[in-house]
């Protein structure tokens, strides 16, 4: 059981990286230059410079900066928010949110559909104090083996990807949730391409489905 869980988690991590590379590659192939205020992927550009050409903040004024807005993210996300066209995209526990980068106002949010959980096996009172580990991509809703409700699916805490579109298909926000790869419309957050790309029973990648995203 532990080996299966580790294998599934490793597979999902590899796919997350693959989706990021695919999204970056697609952005590069589109021939579009990155706007100065944009941060479209983890490293901003394919050279992984993590360099912003903006000049509004300098060594002369950094000490006088003041907080403009805050937005509380859920689920202990450690991802790097992406910014494209003045909109910030980030994973937040069981949601992916789009925020106005200037004001912090929520533009839209997408909630990951609940994943039905199989009933747990009977346990003794001695075992009840030991919480059961949820499947990869799920987080407990507030309990162990007894009570607290079923596990809740969460968006990838490794962040989201951004695909700029190709002239025919509009831009997409891409992320993983458990064994599912979900593509959202960047304009309204509606799911346009949910697809299972990992077989939860075998932890094997469905490469045909991953390729179909292209």
C-alpha cells in the first residue's frame, strides 16, 4: 500500500513537471514575447532567469513600500502564482483562483469536484487513534478513520500552468488534482478539458490522454 501511494505521488509529480514544460514550450512556439509585467510560468522564461524587467521598485524606494492588498490561500500551497495580462492565477487548497493583480479582487474561482471515498475497513478502538493516510492528491476534511467526512480533492500545491492558446483555441490554466488533469478557461474559470491521466489502481500514466491535451 505504501509503495503504491509513493509510486502514485511520484507519477503525479512527474506529470506536473511535464505539463509545465509543455505549457512553456507551447508559449515559446507561439512566438509571443513575454510582457514586462507578466510571469507566465515558474521561472518566468525558458532560460529560467527568474528576472523581472520592471523598474518601478528600486533600491531607493524599496524601504518605503506599503502593503496594497492580501489574499489568503488555502491548503498550505507553496506554488509560485502566475501573472498574465494583469491577472494572477494560483492554487488555493481545493480551488484555483484568478485575482486582479492590481487590487487583489477575485476574478473567478474554480472548485475541484469532490472525490467519492471508499468506505474504510472496520477498525478496533485501539486502531481508531491512528489516522488513515488519504490517497495522493486528497486531504482529510477533518478527521482520521472515524468522522470528519470524506477526503477532499485539492488542486496541485505545486501550482498551475498557463497555456497562451494557439490562435484557434483560447488560453488555458492547467493543473492536476489527484489523477485528473484539468484545463480551465482563463477568462471565466470554467473547466473545458477534465481528463483522467493516471490510473489510480495501477499508478500508471495514460500517455495517450496526456498527449491528447496537445
